[in-house]
C-alpha cells in the first residue's frame, strides 16, 4: 500500500524547518559565533559601539566644517561687539593733540588705546582723567575724521574695523584730559599756566611742541556749567580743545560751546595696547591735588586696563584657534 503524501510534509515545504530530535548542532564555527572577538584578533575592525547611544539609536552626525565656520565667526563678532559696546573699546589716535602721552599724527601708525566704560557707570570724570567723548555740536574740528570709501563693500569692512578698533571711528569723537569739573573756575595765562579756582595747576604731562608756550595759551576765566567738563590736550600748542572749539569757552552761552557735557563722555582711556613698543598705562594724576598717590594706587589703571583688554583679545584668539582646528580636521578627511 502506498501511503498518501500529505501536502504539509516536511520534504515538500521548503520554508518549514525540519524537526530536530537530537542535540542542536550549530553549523557555525566558533569564529562565526563570535565575529567581533575573532575579527579584532585578526586585525579586522570590531563593530564600533560609539556610533550608537545607550538606547541603541544612532548618534547624530557632527555639523560640517563649512556650516560651523560662519557660526563661529558670528559668535566671535557678537561677543566682541558686546564687550566693546558696554565694557571697553579700542580707539586709534589719529592726531598729535595728546603728545607725548598718546602718539598720533595724520598718516602715521598712531597708538591704539583701550577705553573702558565701566568706571563712569558709577562716578563722574575727575580732573586728570584722559577721556574719549562724542564732540558737542559746536565742536566742528573733528580729530577722528576719516575718509570712507565710496565702494559699499569696502565701506562695510571699514565700519566693521572701526567697531573693533582696527580703523578710526566714523564719528565725531575726541580724546582730551579733564582739567576742571562743574562749578569750578578755570583760566590760563600767557606763560601756559592754567588756574582752577585761582590755584595754579601742576601738570607733569604737558608737552610744549616747539620748545615753549605759544600765543594761544591765555584765555579768560570761565565757570564750568553744571553737567559739563573743561578739557584740554596735553600738547597745548597743538590742541583744539575747550579754549577754541565752537568759539571757545562760553562764547555761545545757550550751547556752552567750549565745554563738554558729561553725558557725551564715552569712557576713560586706561592703557595703550598697540604698538607693542608703546604698551603701558596712561597716567592720570589729578593736577589740582598736588599730592602723590600711594604706590599701590599707581598700578590700578594698568591692572584694570589689562583685565579689560584680556577678554577682547581672548575672544579673538579662541575664535582663530577654533577655525584652525576645524581647518586641520577637514584636511585630514
């Protein structure tokens, strides 16, 4: 008798595994069962578990260099802008009105000074301070004037350079020394001596270009109005300051032509940051007090300037280092 063949017999169903009655014999060798171990011993790369997270999901790929570069540059520029807008800013000295404290002349490589803004958030400028300020409307002789390119692309980089101190600012800014404050009476004689409240000032910082005072030194007594300052350049023979700007003194009484509103003061010049040979603190002795400051106080301007200068240069160096690392990484790929 022929036994009927069932449609679901093992031999006729290739997708159905045969029943195993004995011990399970694996057809795979030890090497096949542990490919990760043995392949690594033979020099083949073992599976990289770092491509997966602890949950088994694949890790996100890192952002490409060319996408990351604009972000790095943008962050660096924003940080520099915020620091220089609210903490400190670098200015270029383009004129000789503050010689020999600050060096500058048309067409030469003038000093770059760090002007910190924090001090005057809490106090007003004092006699002897070297300040940068926005020129009042009557001050028509602009020390920081600069010609801008007519090319829009070039002008953009000139404006960017002025923000970070690589080019003269395109605005009416000045640098002078505070001589008298609100309510004080100030005058000058033909010998170059300046009097405040009828007391002669001792000014070790004054520089006489040409060897001595010229005919420009004498000026009539002026009482500094409230909220204003009387400022003068250290190079007394070559400085357009409160004696001459806008007619000088209080010639235009409603506008107080020669004096500078305290609100116009941008900050206090603390340190010369460039060129390297000129690096150092900017002296600010009070010419009205005559008393020498203690030795420990003399280092405050320099120390404060260094602390404020460091973030500006640190941001630039970090951004440059990050870009360099990314460039090397892309070259290896």
